[in-house]
């Protein structure tokens, strides 16, 4: 995902696609496909980059263990500053502010930024959907598509009185 910033005119669009691996919490890897579309605009001696990142990663649901595609869409906002051409503003410490020095650095690889922007949005425990019922802890049945009788069997009759009281309140 190399941008040739030295050749960017007043305003230029760009787009990239990339596929890469992400390490999961469980120590496995997940395949991520990312599409980046953006523009670079020249403002004085600075370049402003705005890009949208659309990604899709194949994860195993942490509750039901089914594979699913997790979509994460984020945005990138970067400011490039040419050394010597403009005053270095106060925000130079800002992580989104990138100082371009030698001409060789006019080629800028935005892939690490794209990857980082996706990683920041990844949930620690990805689930296929927010109301995923997961697997039954007794029989292993996927409770999204099937029900099992374990929960009925496990019910303690001593709680029945309380359960009746609670259901009356509804
Ligand atoms: Zn699930
Ligand atoms: Zn069960």
C-alpha cells in the first residue's frame, strides 16, 4: 500500500486492497481482507490524507465456535508535513502527524496504519452476533440452531416457588 506522496497533485484519490493475518487472543490466526479508499489533498506544504477502511475478517465465534465474517469499517486521518517547507506545528507529537524528511520518504506505506486501525477496533472475544446463545456447557449443542434438554433437567425444584413469583411480576 505504497503512496507516492511526492507525486501527489492538489488532490488525488487512491485505493488499495490487501489480505493479511491477524493474531487472535487464543493464539491462532484470522485472515483479514481490507479495502482502503481515500484522497490526499495538498494544503500549503502539508498533505492531508483521509481514507475509509473496510475490512472483513474470518473469526471463530468465541461462544458457539462457528466461523463468521466480522466486518470492521474505520477511518484514517493523517497529516504529512514536509520538512523545511512549512513550520512544524505544535501537533508534531501527535501520532497522526507524520514528518516527511528526505525525498525517499515521500513514498509512504500506509499499510501499517490500516492494519493498526483495524486491530484497534477488534473485540477481544469476537461473537458471531451479540445475542449468540453459544454452546450448551453440558451436551455441546449449538443453542442458536437447536435447543437441548439439559437446562430443563438441571432445574432445581426448590427454585420453582421463586420462579413463579418472578413470572407474576412480569
Ligand atoms: Zn456464535
Ligand atoms: Zn445441553
